[in-house]
C-alpha cells in the first residue's frame, strides 16, 4: 500500500523549519563534487553555467536572474578545484553580498562596458569546456546538468515545503476573497501580491473565469470580469525551487457538466499521484493516466494539453509524456495539473522511497477523496461560495 511520506518532525509546520540549521555551504560542496564527477567522466576541463536555474542550483539558492533585467547578472565557471563567478563590476557586489555570501566562490570581474563574451572567451580558450547552452564552441551538457538537478537534496526539499505552503496559501486565499465582477487581471494582481509578500517570485499565473480554460489551456489573464467561476493557478519560486498549485472557486452550485469533468480530472490527478513511484518510467506513468481519460469518456482531453511534469529549478524540467522514458526516483518532485474541458486542479508532490508527500496543507480547503486501488487520495475539491 502506498503511504504518504513525511520527512518533517511531528507537529512542526514546514514554514517553521529553521533552515539556518541546514548547511547551505555543505550543499554547495556536494554539488561541486557532482560536477567534478561529471567533468572526470567525460574528460572535460570545466563547466560553464549561464542559465539562472543552474546558477541557483549550484549556489544552493542564489539568484542571478535579475528579475526582469533582460539578461542574467552572473555566470559560473566550475573546474575540479575552483568555483568562479563571472560578473561585471556593477553586479558583483549584489551577487557576493546578497546571493552567495561566504560560500567559497571566487570572482572574475569585468567592466560593465566590456561585452560578456570577452571574459568568457578568455576563460574557455585552450580548455575542453562543457556548458548549459552549447554556446561559444562549448559542449552542450544541458541534459546531464538537468539530470543532476532533478535529484533534490534535503535542503531543497525543505525549501520546497515552505514554498509549497506559501503558493498554496496565496492561491487559496485569493480564491476565498475575490469578488464577482473583478477582472482576471485584478485577481491576478491579488495573487501576485500574496506571493511577493512572502518573497516568492511568480513564475506563471493563470486566472481563467467562466470556463475560459476549455478553449485556452495556457491562458494567463485579461480584463474580462468574473461572473460565475474561476480557476486560479500559480507557479512560485524562492531559492530557485518552484512549486505549483491550482484551485477552482464557484459562486453558487456548479453545473452538472463542470462537476462531472472536475471529478474525472480529480481521478486523473489521484491516479498520477498514486503511481508516482521510484523506478517507474515517466512514459509508463503517462500511460496509466491516459487510460483514466478513456475510461471516463474524455479520451481526447489528454491530447489537448500537458497534464504534469517534473518540477524543480524550472517550472517544467521535463513533461510527463509518452516520449519521456526517464524513470522516476525518490527525492524528485512532480507537478500534476490535469484538465478536462473547463475543469482543472493541480498540486505538487515529492516522491519518497515508499510513497509521496504533498507540498500543500491538508486542511482548510474542501477535499475530494478519490479511491485508487483501495487507497484514498485526497485531492482539492471546488470551493463553493455564495453568489
């Protein structure tokens, strides 16, 4: 029987875990060791990391994204013996003082007036260098680096629990307080405020009123007003790690067709969660999920939109799909978000050796118990409010 795993101490809420007790410096050293192994196994001299997701991963939570600056603020150049940060003189104080303080990195600084490629070319010259982009005649090692990212450390899992609580709270609190007549954009603003207030960066947000999601599965938001129902979805990131949640609120009783579609989508989510087990190939997991669509007469729906993915330092590390044959492992995170017509729900889970751990509070929101192989899986139900 699948058990819900729980690595947290009893009666200790995830957002109260003292992260200062978890050694970020050791996490960085461990990742440097992983990179050393990757370099040695492939005969590479160094690894150049330019993508913000990989900067966050190797620095154990540093942010090089610039949050709207248009290009990353820094890059990393990793050899077996050193960890170099490449930044211009404008950004290096911020990176070293705020993002990677006292973590054993050295600085390679350039004037802000000098193009970034000048220093990069100088570092790579005469070396067999791999990178996460394949640019500047480097070897593209993006797949190998992603596979390392997918194995979440204890520190990363603790952080994901905190982010999960904040993202879930933001989505659910917004659903409880939004009002009829408010526009999708106004509701998105409330959702964004709640995330940023908790230092969680909104990576993706969806506010879909009155069944819009049936036709536009990846809709964001617009100026259209809410009249009957609303689907709210968010992917939030802090320390580089992403967690997602989706909830539905209805004013008055939902239609029979929406109720049926939502219950079928909940069965899809519960099935995906139940069979998210170590050593299961993602393609086999997708096969089990797609059969639920067929069983309930919605066989076209899985072809209309992605239904889940491996999540971590990117909102989608890899989709759960017929062509993804990578086996699941313990300490990997999955985001399930099945859609059937206008119905959508979604949650993030951590895979454990003997089960799974939902990254959301288990109380305070209507629950829909779904039985899979005799095991009850709790999924979020629709919230019904007075019109």
